[in-house]
């Protein structure tokens, strides 16, 4: 299993070689500068492999705010460097379809969609103020993905949702619409962030906010890492609770008219709740 883990690490670093065949340098954003503030640490990429503890990784990333403008990467007040950015296909980056599927599934659990390209960030000069892992990371679906000792460190962008945030509220809400596979239908996505609240209490708050007809479909109490399936009625077929480690819970509700997914993702400063509705 250690050979498998070593193999995945080789994938991560050898992507730098493949960057030479990718697109020319581009800016990661059309804005003058974008900032990523809050991060979360994934469960081990290979569950049976060796991995660092979340505490040891958090000691390295705690308080680190990542800002990227058209030429520079800034890591809080710690260090900065001029960067190159290359667009690479996932297969070029990870070298095999099996590994691409592995990361695609892992990232999906954290509400990140792996698209046709990933953007690889590397220093423009070999000598700079920063050290790994801050000098080698990718941008996927507007999230920063660092890799360290069999874990991913994921920075979700808050640039869009900050515009909608009410500073007097304990949480903020964003509603998005994205096209589904059928051009005349839409997948409805609603995103909420509960500041300084863990996953269990965020679930309770979410359930308590529902109307009674919907509230009764969800169990009153959940337990960390305990999967379950609940049968329901009145248009509801069943509800599946699936944990991916202690900080990610995905609830799937099957209805006669479609399906709803609720993602609870506990991050550093609260819990993100993403609700996705798919019509039949």
C-alpha cells in the first residue's frame, strides 16, 4: 500500500514536467486579486496508507490566507512569489484514468467538480521565499488544492458569497442555478455557511428550519460516521445518510418528482451546507 501512496505522490510532482505541454500562462481570475481564507483538511486519500494527522497539517496551514493577483501568490504575511500558471487536462496531471476517477470522486465529496482542465501553480523562479506545499498546488472549480502526506488541503473560494453576506447574520446564503444535462431543465443549488458551528449542530439547525412536511423525512438525531437509510412516505421514497469521514455527510432524498442531495461539510470556521435538487 505504501507503494501505491508513493505512486500517487509521483503523480503530483511529475505533473510539473507535463506543464510544458499545456497552455501558455494565464491569470487565474479576471479580477485584480482573489483571496482564499478558509480551508479544510481531507480524510486520507488512500485510507490504508500512511498519512499525517490533521493537527500536524493544521499547524502548518493555520492562519494562512492565500491571495493571488495577476503576477504574485501571497501567503498571508509569511511569503510571496511570482508564479506561472498552466492549464492541464486531468489525465496529463495524474497520468491515468483510474487516478483521475479517484480524485474526481474525492473532490465531489467536498462539492468540487473536476472539469476538463486543472490549473497548476508553480513559482516562476527556482529560488523564492516560500516552501512546499505553498509553491505547488492546483486550482479546481475555483478551489485551491494542496497535497501533503496523503491528504488534501482544500481552500474554498468565498469571493462570490461575500457579496451576499449580511454581517449581522450568523450564516449567509447563496442560491445558484446551473444547467443540467437537459437544456430545458436546471439543477438548483443552494449554499449556506454556518459560522463557528460544527456539522452535528448545523444538521439540527437545518432540520429545524424545514416545514413540518419536509422535516419529518429527516431523522431527529445523527451520529458521526454512522450511515443509515430511512424509509418515508407522502411522495418521499427513502433518505440515505452517507458519511465520508467525520467532517463530511451527504444525504440523498429520493422523491417521486426527483432527487435532493444535501452536503454537510465541516470546515475550519464552520459548516458549509450545499443543497442540490435534481428534477426527474
